C-alpha cells in the first residue's frame, strides 16, 4: 500500500471546549488507538485533503511530538451542515496484528451486457477486508468483461490471497441491468414477432392466387 506522512501535536486538554478552540485555529482533534493507550492529538485540517478526499487508501506515518506511529484511517466525523471535518480516528498498525480496512473497488474491462444496451450498476465502492498490512493491496480489481445483462459479481465470487472479505457474501458489488430503452426495444420486437406469426397463420387459410375453380355441371 502507498504511504503518506502526517504530523501532529499532543492535546494539552481533552474536552468540547478545547476541541472547538482548535477547530477555529484550523486544527482537527484526532485519536490514535489500537496500541497500549489512546493518544489524543491535533493535526492541520489541510493535511487531510490528501488522505480523505480520494478513493485511495494509505498507510499513514504519524509523527506526534517526536514519536512515530504507523496507522490507517479508521473513521471521520463531519459537520452535518458544512461537511467540515470535526474528528478523526486512526488505528495503530502493530506487527503481526491484522487490521480491518475498506479497500476501493476498481472496475476493468467493458461488459458485453453494456455493449448490448444494458446499464452498469456499482453498488459497493469499497470492500471491507481483514489482513496483515503487508498483505493489503492498493485496491480490489474486478474484470467485468464477461458480464451480460442480468449478470453480477457478488462478494462471494471474489477472493484474494491472505485476505478475508467481511461484507455479506451475497452482497452485489457490480452488475449489468436492463435499461428502459432495452425493455422497450424488447417489447416492440416481441410484438412485431407476434404480428408476423399471426399474419403467416391467416395467410395459410386464404385461397392461393391462380387456383383453378371447379367446373359447374350443366343440368340435362
């Protein structure tokens, strides 16, 4: 996985009043947990742009008051109106201990169902996996080339070396659905086909052109 670096400072006080003051100064209250103890710190709000507003997932090297930690982003709380970052949770990475993280889904190929008029529907953009950090890929790649209309790829259909997928096995990740246009075309085709069959049946009942009429016998 890709790595980015961030720095932070230990919080002198922990509480709503202190958190509000730090936010006004452009700082985000954070917590690093997963180790021996929780570490409360603050980081510059602008530093989160490179790790939050992107589909990629990173290993984050945190430098807090001269000490360094390896971590992954675990949770972000936003303001319900402004979407401003209010609080961030980090999970410390420990040697030999697996982590749970959401990996982005990357779609490759052109589905035959889409080329035939279907619509590609993505239902899951990140898959929750459990693994040691050294086994984590940057993303989960799905080849959709052979997906026809009505086909889909579910969680149970994929696998990864040294990865445990935690989402519901029957959950659909991506699929090709029939579109309204395709439905209309299909209905029209069926109607045309039925009319053609009816016309053929009626045609067989009519007297063929050029058929000879039976002569009328004269009375003696």
